[in-house]
C-alpha cells in the first residue's frame, strides 16, 4: 500500500470513559508499522487523567514532546492539550509547552473536556496565534464555531478532526468552512456513505489539497479508512495527497526542513495482532 501520514493520533489514556482506552508511544508505532503509516502528528488523549489538574496536562504534554524528540523523523510535530477549566494556569502551561518543549499548538475535544468551542477557548488560541501554530479541533455540533475561530485567528492553522462522521456533519463543514484557507480536514472515522456524502463528494466540495488521512487512534481501526481511500473512485494523485502529500505540506509549515521517510517503521517492540487491534475497547471494532 502507499505510505500514509496520520494527522490525528492520540497518545495517553482516556480515563473518563469505561472501559478506559489509550495507547503508549510504542504501541502507536507498532500499529503504524503494521499498516504503512510512516509518520504522525501526535497529541494527547482527551478525557485524560486530571486528578492533579494542570500538572497532569503538563505530564501529557511532556509525553508528546518526548516522543517528538525521540522520533523526529516519524513524529515531526506534536500538539499539547487544552483544558479550559484550568483557566490561566492552563494557558500558561500551553505557552510553556510551545516555548520550551517545541509543541506547535493544541488539541481539544469539547465533549470530553466539557466546553463548547466558544470564547472560553480564546486565551488558549491567543497563545497559539502568537506562535503561528496549529490546532486540532473536534467538533461540537456545528463547525460554524471553527469557521468563526478561523476568521478571528488567521495566523492559526486549524484541522477539523473527523470532519465526516455523518452526512449532516459533512454538509455542515462544507457549508461553513469550505472558503476558509486556514482550515484543513482529516477523514478519521469516515463511513463510506453514498454519493451524496462519500469521499468523492467531500473532495469535490473541499478540494483535494487540505483533506488528510487521520487515524483517531486509539479509538478506531483506521485501516477501514485506508481501505476506503484505496477503493474510492478518486484519481491516484488525489489519493496520494489524502494519504500523505497534504500532510507533508502541512507539517512543513512548522518544520520546513522535515522530509518524510517513506519506508516502513520498525517498532521498538513487537505486539501481536490481537494486542494491537482487539484489546482496546468497543470503539476500536
Ligand atoms: Zn480525536
């Protein structure tokens, strides 16, 4: 199969759902290696441990930064986590993680972190805007909120995570975000759909330059989306762009010197198929 780069890859544990679900950097590398994913933009899991408040966010950010330092050819950039209830100390931690650890922005998940993609996130976005950074935003209802952010913070590049988990979600994103040059998209968890909202429909409406493959690990068996891309009616150049070429362009906004290694990963340890794909909760099925 062609190489893939994953722009939506969580490392850490989600403890706010039962059963808990997560993955280590090592298991992430093993899953990537088994499915021709040659690089990823890492971010923490939402719903992670928060017993110690912002110290837990700091620990999650350090896991991502350490992985990027250890495997810069595979993890060229990483994101921190934003928890709006940490207020200014959370903003300060994001600034520290970007200045001292080299993270390029943040991920947030409104449902798992209890907010609504409104003005409560502005202080965090201001930090990212100062660094011309990157935000991976999961939807909270309409994508209109993300389009509003993209207008307000033109120096930030946004990725809408799993832009098409339903027909309504896909049509909503097309209606609100198609004209925003600083919004990119990943197709994690996309059902095949019919011609009114399949992958070709998405490309026809959002163009083929800013749609990218995303795994949403550890919540989903991303090989389903790879199959969908490979079997779609899209031309081969468009498939290459979605699989990895668009992600290379995105990463190079933040790491101009980075060149992907297109050969497979050798994981630091071996996991069985069962350990990689069957032991991680119902949503991975
Ligand atoms: Zn996600």
